[in-house]
C-alpha cells in the first residue's frame, strides 16, 4: 500500500526511473578524473525505508529473491548491498507488474 501511495507514477515509468524515485538508484560521486564511490540516496525517503524492510524479509522468505540474494552473498557483496539490490528488484518487479496488469507469480512462465 505504501508503494501505491508514494509512487502514483508506478506502471507509467521505466524500472530505472522507478528505482530512482524510490531512492534506490546508485548516485555517482565523480569529479573530473576522480571516480568516487556510488551510494543510494535522494528519491522518496519514507518509501525507501519501507521497501528496505520488505527486502529484508523477501531476501529470506521469497524463493526467487532469496536465490538472487544468495548469489550476491556468494559473490562476496556486503549485507547492505545485497538488501538494497533486492529492494531495487522489488520496485522494478512491482513497476513491471503494474505496467503489464499481471499478478505476481513466483515462477515466470
């Protein structure tokens, strides 16, 4: 419900735009030849906090997202990076589902 309330644009934008609106897109801190670290930020802060909590649960209990999170953990990614990646995936999945008018099915056919 928070996703619908905070993002009325859902289904009318791209996955990248949805992630940026939720504050889950990496922001570059570059200047000239210096390449800085990427971090998430901006967007809708309250929505980001709710999605982050949903991602914590999904990364342990949703089989599709658990597999994705386990693959990132096996690659040596830090915990917060894994959860943010799952949160971004949740937002892009929700955007795609609203755009196509479909319901979530754990195994795409």
